């Protein structure tokens, strides 16, 4: 950790939610022949039994990143908004237990903290979401070494402009950007200053195609990486599910496979957040981009062994142990 108490090693900004995992057994998945969209199906107008419910507090892309950073040994903080309700209090308690600073969290009176329902079937999930409208405002901040920006609601454009102003006024702060659904919908023009300011950018293949308005399923990783890079990010990281992930830096494209599962995955919530935030954390710890690239898949593998996005996040000691004992073929390979 930084010896200067006024310096934040890793500041995550983004919405916070509570996930209630409802485990289903009496359901099935229906996939259409002419579409890649599958549907979770239960009997309509009937009573459908569920197996269990697990309520996970203080999650979301950015809270997950803040917890990952804390467990890896960084001085971590979160900027977010909660309601003045019992769910908000539970979120604060959860973050404090993880040694994430809650100093920059705004509690809004007469608002409800975001609460999502996760329909968990087999090893995947369908999430019922509802984002409350909060009065986004960047609180007074000290010096920030790394800022991690991710999912915010669709009414957050002015807030992004405020974040951009902070970054312009603090040129030494490095930005990691993992856009959420609404940030992708806002488009690259409205968020052009955020893209230009990004030290590193994270998305998956499908998101890259949406961002660049490219033909769906073409899956030209090099073309997608170059396209994102032209928007401003110095480093571009694109994940591709079981195919591993790609890092584009200095006109070179690198690939890394997934880290082998130590056991069959339990459920996949938070795997992408763990991957992206862990790479950003490794950079904040002083590792090179290619070294950091090898960290991400390990935490992603660990997270899917547990329920929810945070329980499986590793300490630095445990992550480095997995890295030391990695299979011989687990390494970053230059492919272009």
C-alpha cells in the first residue's frame, strides 16, 4: 500500500447492487435454430419450486473490482450511490469487512439500493435488473493512482463528463475502463473523452462488435482490437469465453488461454469482472502488461468455483501460487 494516507491505489466507480441468487431445477433452456439467443423457460401460470436463495451484498462490476483490489493488497475505495435503507447498510458493512474504503459512497434519502434477482440454472444465470435513479456526483477526491470505471445507469452522461474533468485535472491518474451495458449504448462519441483517456480497456468479443458497429460474429480479434485502440486506449483486452483472451499493445496482439478449472464451475457470475479488474490491479502493483495479463484468468477461474462474484476472489499470495504451478502451456503468446 501507498504510505501516503491521502493517496488511493485503486478507486472503482460504478453502480452497486445486491444479488439474490434463486437456484432453479425445474426449468429448461430453449435455443432457437435461427438465433444465437437462448431462453430460460419455466411453466407459465404455475407454481415453480426453487432449490435455494443466496443473497450477496455489495456487488456489481465496480464493487467487485474494489474487493479484488483490496484482496490483492491495494488500498482500495469505491465511489457509488446507495439508498437509505437496510440493503444500503448491508452493502456498507460488506465493503468495510473487505477493507474497501466507503468514504466516497453517497447515501441518498428516500432512495432504494439496487436489488437484482439472479435466476440460477445449471452453471449460468439470467439476471432481472432494475437500476434506481441516483444523483450522480463525483465526491472530493485525494490523489488516485488508478481509477477503474465500469457500469453506470443510462442517465449518467453528465457524470462521465465530471469524471473526465477530474482525469484531465489529474494527468498522473491512470484509467481502466470496462464499459457496462448502458455505457456501450451511449456510444463512443458521447464517451470519447473517456476512451481517449483510458490506459487499458476491457470488453468481450460481442461487446467490441457492438461498440465498433461491426458485423456480428465475424470475430476478427485483430480488427476489433485495432478499432478499439483507435478510440484512444493504450492497451486493449478482449475476452472470448473458453477461447481465452487477447491483449493488444504497441501494434502486437497476444493471446492467453483460460486457466484450467480446479473443479467443475459452480456458476459464472463475476468471472469477467474478476478477469478485468485483476489485470488492472496487477498493473497498479507495478507489473508489466504481459505479466498482468497472466493474472486475470486465474482469478476468473477461482470466482466460478463459488456463488456470487466476490467469494472466490484470491489474495495475492494465493494467486501467485496458482501462477507458479500453472501448466506449461499457460502463457501469453504473440500471434501477430
